[in-house]
C-alpha cells in the first residue's frame, strides 16, 4: 500500500513552466510589485476630457463633456469645442 502513492505520483503528468504563462507583462508592473506598492497606492493617472459642445439658454450654460451634460464644469480658459485637456490631479 505504501507504493500506491509513489506509483500515482510517477504517472501524474508533469507541468512545464511554459504552461504557466507570464506572471508580469511589463517591467513597470514588476518594478511596482518589487517596490511593495499596490495599484491602490499608485498615483492616479490623469484623465483626458473632451468638450463636445456648449448650449446657452436663458442665461444658463450647459457644457457637454465626454458626452455628458453638466452645468458645473471647470474648463481651462480658452477651451474650444472638440479640444481635449487633462484633469489637474494636484
């Protein structure tokens, strides 16, 4: 009976390292993990926004940013329809 586990172990298929695939896809991911930082601790990437349009009606201005209407938009000065800008994250 002691030989049964040994026989099963020898008959089991072996797994090569190529079957596992890549654990990290780029050097940035490897360095972030090596430094001990998690994705939550990494600084957020700046978001790009696009001004799709502007509607002026009865003294109220509605901006369409990234396809969504808003009245509380903080646009950079001189932004024209169709232009992109990055959100200031500081």
